C-alpha cells in the first residue's frame, strides 16, 4: 500500500504544477498525452478504491477511529474542501452524497464538524457494507444513513442538498436522474435544493475526467470555486432550471 501511495503522490504532484491555461490546454490536446489519459484515470480510481478500503479496515481494528482517520494524509484536503462547501452553501440540513465509497470521510466530517445529517449512496455492495461498519464504529449510525444503489434510491428519502463525488459515474445518468427528482420535489418543497459536484479543472484534468457541459443539461451554474493548495477538486454549485 505504501508503494501505491507513492505512485499516487507522483501523479498528484503533476496535478498541482503551476501551469498557464494555454500550456494546460496544449498538454491536454497532445496526442501522446491523450492516449494515456484513460489509463491514468483508471489508476486514479483504483487507488482511491484500494486505499480507502484498506484504511477502513485499519480503522475498524482500532478503538479510537478518529485518531486513525485524522492521521490519513489526505484528511486535511477533505476538511478544507468541506469547509469551503459549507461556506458557499449555508443552511444545509440533510446532505445526500452520491458515490460515498467504503470510507465516507466526507459524511463523517459533515456530521462531526457541522452537525449535518447525511445520506451516503454507493452502487458497490462491498463498499456499502464497509461504509456501514465504519459509520457504526464511529458511533454515527443515527446521524448518517448508507444506502446501496444508484442515485434513484434518493427519491424515497428527504434531503435538501446533494453532492456528487468526483469519481461517481456515469455522470450524465446521475445528473439526468437528479434533475428529474428535483423537478418533482419543487412543487412540494418551499426550500430550494442545492446541488454541488466535485470536478477536475485546469492541469488537474490529468488526474480524472472533467464533467462536460452536455452532462449537466437542465442545470444552471451559480458558483464555481477552484481549488487552492493541495486540494484536487473544483466545487461547482448549480440549481435546477
């Protein structure tokens, strides 16, 4: 696992290079670079899946789970990104998170630091089982609910904000289903539903597929916050048209 993290760190450093927009676009258009991007994106996804699974299992073996989680090298990034989201979209009461994975760090932080009730959704049965075990181990099973399935399982739940993970796929289907659910809720809810997705922009597009304009039809962007420091994700806030 240490070797895997070292490889990830090398790739991660590329995503944080100080590169002008013109050079960034030239790099991303380069045929050689474009040919290897699918392999890079697959490796990036596998890293998080394997790393989070191993970390979740380590956490379950200890009596002080927060101590282990906060020692996770990427933990400060999550904390910083979530703080940014809460500032940009205040008043969240129930957050739904699509693509929570086996170790829902995002939900744990939202719950612990901000007292926000959370719903995590993932299509992988093994990830869901592990996530449920972790939530119970942290003693937050009353504050955080984990559901197995795609985004449509949220149609039966109450929530006022939804967050789409950077690695959640397929993006187009997710946004289409969310648009339908939010439109159906508008007639029965006075409070607007906030939508936020984590994206990859600039040179960080070397890490993973960025969301395309055609994938978010029916939504209107209202804010976009680019990452600072070692955070990878741009936060894009939208509302249903």
